[in-house]
């Protein structure tokens, strides 16, 4: 029997469940921008940073937490998008993509957000493909962005009427 994706606020238990089982490439990406030295330290850091964050969401497949996402206001009317998931992400990918593009982004844009941006490590090609499906475009290469000198890409959506 097929389960249905649900969206809930990102609770500490949900963030820990996803962070403890996150995809290898997601872990590599977040380790590169964290002080954490181990996967356990990273999972605890993710709980501290994102659990209970206003607007942070958990996408579940039935009762299984699969993905955590958030949009953080970096500057007025500019949001930074973050996302990490478990290997079960393909089970909810279509539903989650639809939720983000049809229900999460539009109210932000209507409220005056003129830029949604994110960064992703250079070799996380699956993430890059999905980020582009969400409507963001690659706009920069940032050598030395990670703590070990890793190169990241900058992606962004900008409103058509931005100067």
C-alpha cells in the first residue's frame, strides 16, 4: 500500500532521525560547512540549528521522517534554502517538489521575497538537478567555500522585476 507524504514542523526527533540517516552526499556537503568532526557531531549540530526553527519542515513518508528543509531570512526579502534527506527521498521526491514549488515558494514571493538562494558542494549532482527543478539557477562557482577548501556552487531564483 502506497503511503502519502506529510509535512510537519521540524521537531528535534525528526531532525535527528533524518540527520542520523542522511544521504552520503548530503552529509559530505554539510560536514564541509560545519565544525563537526564526526557524523554523530553533525547530527547533533543539525538538531541544535534546525529543530524548532520557524518555518523548518519535515517531510515524512507515512510516519518515517525522510527530509528536512528550511528557508532562513539571510537579508530582508532574501531567503537561504537548506535541505537534507535520507536515501528514502525518491519515495517522496515528486510530492515534495510539488509542495515546495506550489505551496512553499509562492506565499514567500507574494510577501515580497525577491531572491531565494542556496549553496551546494560541487560534486552533489543529484542535488543540483533538483535545485534547478525547483526553479533556481546556478550563478556562481565558489572555490574554497568549505572548511577543507571544497568548491561550492551558488544557486538562486530572483524575481523578474529585480534591478
